C-alpha cells in the first residue's frame, strides 16, 4: 500500500475517561483502499480508537485527519468527515420507528439532499446488494439480527461513503447469522472500499485484510500484513492473544 | 403491553372507580336521607338544556363545560410548547438557560397551584392587564409546563445512546437528529404520561373557579347559590368531569396503540 495517499491519519492520539487513559499515543495511517483489521483483548481501546475516527468519541490529545480534514471542535469539519465515513455498530442501532426503507432514505434525503424518489431508488439498490430487498417495508424489530445488521450496512452505504468503519459488527449475532454479515463485508472489501474493522473474526481478517493491527492497554502493539501477523508476530502478547482466539 | 392486558387493566380501573363512587353515593344518599335532605333530581336537566317557545336553549352546565374545555385545551397546548422549551433549556449546555429553567421548575413545583392562580390574577393581572380568563390560562399553562418538561426530558434521556450515535454517524444536523430520530421515539415513549397530564390539566382547571372564571365548577357554584341543591349539582358536576376524562383517556389509548413501536 505504500505510495498510495493516506485517507486517515492519527498522530499521537490520547484519550482519557477521567483518570483512565483509553488511548496512549496512538499513531495510525490508513491509505485509500486499504482494509485494516484491528484486534485485541476487550478493554484494549479498539472501539474507542475506531469511534474517534468519526468523532463519536473526542480525543484529548494529538491530531486526527480524515481526507485531510482535521477533527476538532469545528462542527462543520465533523459533519464533513461524517458524510464520507460510514459506521456499523455492534448493536445495529437501526431507527425502530422507521421502516427499513425509511432507515436507508433518511441520510440521503436530509444530508445528501436527494429527492424522495432518488433516495428510495438508491435504498433499494443497496438493499439488493445486502440481499434483503424483500424486507424494505418491514420495521427493524421484525427482522433477525443478521438481517438487521445487513440493513445497517446498507444504511451506511446509502450515504456513498469513502470509508467504512465496523465496530465489532458480528459480536451481537447468533453464530448462524455471522456468515451472512461477513459475506456482505467481504463483497464490500472486493469493491475497493477503504475499511477499518474491529473484529475477532480471524477467518474474515485473513481473507480481506491488507493490514492487521493488534492493540493492548490503549496502545498499538503490532502492525503487520496478515501473512507475518498470523505466522510470525513480533510481540509475545500478540502471539499469546492469537493462540487463545485461534485455539478452536 | 398487549392490547388485551391494556383493556383488562383499564376496565379493571373503571370498575374499581365505579365501586368506590357507588359506595360513596350510597353513604351520601343514606346520610342525606337521615338528615331529611330533599332530593330534587327532576330539576337538574334544566341546567343542561331547556326548550323555550319551541327553541332549544343550552343551559349553564354545557356552557361551563365548553369554557372548561377551551381553558384546558389552550392551557395544555401552551404548556406543551413551554414544556418542550423548558426541557430543551435543561438539556442544553447554556448555563443561563439551564438556570432559568431550574428556577421556573422549582418555583412552580414548590408553591400551591391555588397561590399561583392568585398571583397571576391579583399580582400579574393588574400589571400586565390580564383578564381572568387569560390569567387562568397562564397559571395553568405555566404550572403544567413545569411538569411536562420533566416528562419530555425523561423521554429524550430515555432514547438509547446508540440512536444518537447512529444519527450522528450519518451526519445529520443536531436539529434533524431531534426531529427525525430522537423526538419521534421520545414522544411515543411518553405518550401515556402526556395523556394523564392532559387529563390533569382538565381537572386542575376547576381551581380557577376561585377567581370566578365562568367554567364548569363556577357554573355549578352559581346554580347551587340559586337553588341550594348542593348534593345533586356537585354529583352531576363530578359525573360530567368523569365522563369527559374517561372519554379522553380511552381515545388516547387508541392513539398510543396506533403509534406504538415494538423494540
């Protein structure tokens, strides 16, 4: 990936919750089209890190640039970044009072200023892509977890973002539904979308990741391409973590 | 809550209410008999309507009820507007707005509504040239705005954090986040509490009879001072309030059912 322009840059980022330091001097560069998978034990700061990229969390030190825009107090900067950065949550967070189609149309209509017809058309395109066009008129509560997560992915894609963030997208799912979501994510990776995923799905990571990142105690411990990462990680902590999650 | 459970609980409470009312009426009737009260129920209908020269004429009770309704509806609408305003002030990061909202809340919650009505009519009335009807509306609206702001705030705070985050993540403006994501959910959540607040306004409106606003309770008082039929008239007035509030809460239940969201 060297030589390709960076699209996300974190420089010496710190994040505190009161006395507790969740991120410690984090430096990270994501390049256009790169697929990055972040893993690490719980409490290691993976979610905090990814949530700083669209400022759902405010960092307390250092700098974050997304597409050259600095994330700071300026609301216009934050919104500009969010327009181009999609996010998929562990708990789906679909809007329960809106139908699937309305969930997908809200952003395009209010933020991208599309007409109702255009937004509906776009929504149906992306529902097709996540393979649930027949659920358009239903409410989120009527869908299975896997279907809800695919709707959530489609909702982000409807904004036609340049970067997609995934915060443990399969952790809240029943085992039999994990693959339907991962399949959609693999397809998305194949389209060349820049992706940053926090996940423990190492099969998925091996399949799509360009870069693996291992975090512990709020710091990035290891950054490596998957070949090296899985076979020959340089840090002991990373090695023992991999042994634990790859045992089964 | 399922529909059948709702029906069960509502009909159950109506039955309980009727039993209590029945017992009280029975006791009152017994007491009245023993004190030799002269029941004159036959004279009550004329206070609802009369027919003079073949012309249908509304009596003082329906006219009083009409004023009660106008008073309640106008006060409730104003209370809703002010209540939402106060709730947003309290949720905002504006220090002055926050302080203002808190002062209003504390003043309203820690003084009797009767005193508030007097303050609006006898103190603010002459200063701002308010007639009794306007003063009553203001007093009721401010009192209920304070209660409504608590309900609204609870509803907004009750919307899950993930909903704010999802709305933020698709780059909605703050206004759109409230308008399309948070308020629709918050309002559905607090609809039952709002309903009882609406009914509360209607019942509280009786208090403005102390400044002689021509509403239902005042109408009743005037009739009694003419006829001395206190038992019949007060029981009739109670029944009128009861019928109106039950009808209101039943129709709101239908509305709640219609807009319910399953999570």
